[in-house]
């Protein structure tokens, strides 16, 4: 049985192993034991409310309860950019015109931006390739929405998600090679590692401050602006079906898109419901997959079940109730896993 739960200190070896499988470009999951250990500490301090809001971030893991194996990780940053600047590029336009010569040029350009400062961020989503089956990716990604719905006051009005940009198996990023490398004078892997380990001062020190005309970039770099890594395409599709949209903001390193949505417009948050739970066997008949989660802040659990998303009383068997740490009469949060397809 697969469940989502808060990260624990004992998960460190598993997170290090997961980080080694990302292939690079996932800045928030560096293959660095000290950084990952500090990330776990920060998450646990967040649950204890012992650190400032600008430092708070939740980390969850996907666990196989039968084997105890950690198969994936996901996280939420409470409010980005409050302590360290949170940069991205806004893709916009600069117009150069001469009435006398009858020349009008609208030129695409990149503008350095801190527009998402204070937003909550979905981040650090990674599922072990061996576990990419049986809806595990959906569970890992969307379980965060049930946590946000249950504890809405801990998050901000806007939610953003930086998608990993185009980078090949050798760590080559066309966007970085054409732009970032010229200003930072280092390889993409080095810049990615520095950011992932919290050493971000170099960004403010070396970042170009003026708009950058994309016509000066290589054709390969222009082609990947706002595009995602092939392995990230499914994650992007999941978020877009939940209501997230690309609003012309991209990552400053690899050019990957930043998706955003008002928190109360996220489908799984907006449509989730509290229902009473009881022990028993669900009625016979095929039911859609649903996300279900308890309402326990410190002992949050989420899983996938087959159920009627409109039911008023949810029947779970003993193993499911044990996994969710709930009892008969408790209220749990329920939502259909995927939006119901409209009939043509």
C-alpha cells in the first residue's frame, strides 16, 4: 500500500539515493547529504512552528507500507523570496519604432523579475523511475493539495511551480549555454549545485540587470524557452489539469516554465470535501480513483482509494484506516483523483 507522510530523519539515506537518480537539473534535490539533512531539519522545524514563515517548507515522502521503501519525494515552500530573492525571467516585448522611417519592431525580451515573491511553491517532486506506475505520480503530486486545503491559512493566495527545463543526459542546457554561462562563467552543473546547497549569493552578484533580447540567443536556446524536460512533461500536464497556467515566467538557469494558480482555484483544493469515515467494505461496483487524506497536521497521511467522490460516509477497510491513522467517526478529506472528462 502506498502512502504519503511527512519526512523523518530516518529518510535521509533514501533521499540521498533518490537525489542520485534525478539526472541533474532538479535544484531543490541536490545529491548532497548535508544539504538534504538540513532540508529534513527545516521541514520538521516547520511542523513545530519554530522558524520564521520565510524559512518554512514542508517535505513529504511516498512510502510502500509493505516494504518500507521510500519511492518519491514532494515538497511545499510556504512563501518564497522573503529571506533570499526569488528570481525568474518574465518573457515580454520591447518595441522600437520610427515613424519617419515607417519601421516598427516588436522584439521579444527577458526581464529579470521578483514578481512571485511571497507565493507558496510546489517543489522537489521526484518519483523513482521503478515506481512510475499505478497512479503513484498522481498521488505524489496531488497529495500536497489536500494538505493545503486542510491547512489553508498556512499558505498564500498564489501557488507557483517551477518546471525543470530542457537539459540532456550529459547535463547540457541550451538556454544556460547561450545566456547564463556568459554571465556566471561556470558550467550549468556547478550553478545548479550551488543553488541546491543554498549558496545563492552569486546570483545577485553576477545576474544581468538589464532586459535581454532573445534574438541574441542561439536558435537552440530560443526553442527551449518555456519548455520542460521530457521527464517533467507528465508533471506539467497534471498541474495544468488542476488549473495551473504558464504566464510567461521562466527559470533563469534552464528556461523552464513557471506555472501558477490562485490557491482557491486549484481543482483538488476547490472540490475536496470532508466526509465521515467508517470501517467496512465499500459497495460492489467500479468506482473512480480518489485521493483521501486525514486532517492531522503532525501526522498527515494520504493515499489512493476507489470510492464514490460524492459519498457522505466513506467506508474503508482496517488496513486503509490504519494507514491513514484514522478511526470510525473521524472526518477525512476526499476528492476525485482526476477531473471528470466532459462528455462530447
